[in-house]
């Protein structure tokens, strides 16, 4: 990690000031908190709602939160966890949102009322990891990079404020290094933080990544960094790198694209339940559907957009039936899109190595293991 000359350090006792400044700037703060035995993203009123002293244990089909080591150097960490079931797309691309509503007028016509996204309070996201920053950049391409812009997403995204956090530990399911997506944050943030707990000290090395980030940081009590602060921060990031698993993506795009009828997909289909968990927790998946609803009077109607998944049978339905009617075809669609055709579509992989799909698969299907088998068999 290369910290610029303007990097500062913020004492843990002053960290609440960051929340106060963001609130003063009109942001609604969203960040990690403990709910229902998981670390999730939700609106935060204060620093006290952060998961201090909580970490997690993750594996294929395994997720448990746990109290961190009792040593002060660990137990007081605010960001001592890895990514959980939520991603930031929950707020920028909500699971369900109204597109418009219509009411019948007295003259028999209809009055169309569109959603007014300008009235939404802008979000300040606290605790965004490097892999998640890359996921946000990918979704920016999907929703704002083409000929047709998603207006709702665009307005939410442009008003958002990003406080990123460098990872100091990795879960057993993390492979962001292989996907060139972490664990250190390099761009796409307004403020970056590295949490350091050592020798009885607890502080954050912080630096601005934008003008509005610098404006906020200037209002937070801080001190100039010294060499040992930077060395400690860099050691945290190296620790996370050394804990990662890996995936070999060299030649994988071509292998997947040229072997769509391989028996390998039958092997996966025996385990896959088509539950769609992997797509729902994925920070880059963007499939959605449109639903039309009306009341019993017929005087009011609405159009809603909701998340969908390529693992549902209806997703590929056309006149005459589903295009992908088997678990085999649906899993093949997902992994070949994520690691192969996504590159043709958007110029980069749709995977950022966060490992969520591995953790939240109820039968423990592991995308890195499937990629390895593909490479070994040459399918």
C-alpha cells in the first residue's frame, strides 16, 4: 500500500468525530453491525453500533460470527470481520423498488407519478473493502456505462460517500488477490482507513481519495503520521494477503466458453440446488425483473423492479418454455457468465474474489475449486 504525504492518523477515541462530520454534511450513515448472528450492513446512528470485538469464521457453506481474541490488540477492533451476506448494492440497487405509480383521474385518464430519487438522503458507506470497491465499479459499468443509464442507481451512486477500509485479515473463502481486487484499496474511495491495534495503541491511518473526502477529513481530529504508523498499516495489509486462497484464471475464459457440453456440468448439477443464494449475495450480479401490480378497484397501478436470478426457471422463460430448465444449465450459465462472457460484455471479470458465493452456498460449492477442476480436466 502506498500512502500519500497527506495521510494522517486518527486515534480511536476521536473516531466518533467522523460520524458527526458526515451527519453534519447531510449523509445517512450505513455500515456493518451485528444483527441476527451475522455482521450485516444497515443504517448506523453512532460508532457504538459497529461490530467492535466481533469477527467471523467462514468456509464452504459455513458462516459464524465469533468474539475476537481477548487480547486488547484484537478484541477492540471495529473492522475485525470479513464480508458478510450483504453487499452495498442493497442500497444502490435495492432488492425491490417502485418504478412508477399511476392513478385514474376523474376524466377517465391516468396520472403517472414517477419516483423522485432526488429527495433521498445521500448515503455514506462505512467499511467498504477493496473487493467491494471493485464490485461497485463493475456495477457502475452495468448501470451507467452503456447507452441506457439506470437513473435511480445513477443518482444514488453519484451522491454516495465512500469510507473504505483496508483488510487486515482474510477469510478462508477470500481470493481477491487472484482477481486483482484487494485486499488494499487503491481507488474509488473518498476516505480510506487502515485500522491498527498494536503495542497498546488503537488508531486509524487515513487518507483522502477525493476533494469531498479531504473536506470531511479536515474536520476530523487527526495527527501527522510517522514512519512507524505507515509500517504498521502496511503490515496489516500484508497479513491479509498471506491468508488468501487463489484461483488460476489464466486461460479459464476460453476453456469455459469452448466446453459448454462437458460432463463436468453434470457433476456440479448433482450438488447444486438452484437456490440462487450465490447470486443474491454476489456484489456484482444485477439481474432483475419487472412486476405490475394493481388494487382491486382498478384505479391504482404500480410498476416494481425486483432482484431476480439466473438460477430461477422463470428467468429464461420465453414462449414455449424455459431456455435453461435444468440445474446443470443454470449453474453453467452463472459460472460461464461470471468468469468468461462477462469479460466480453463489460471488459473484465464479474468476480471480485469476495468469496460470498462459497460461504453462502448451502451445499458448499466452491467457485475456486470448480475453476481448478476445469483447468485440470481441460474439460
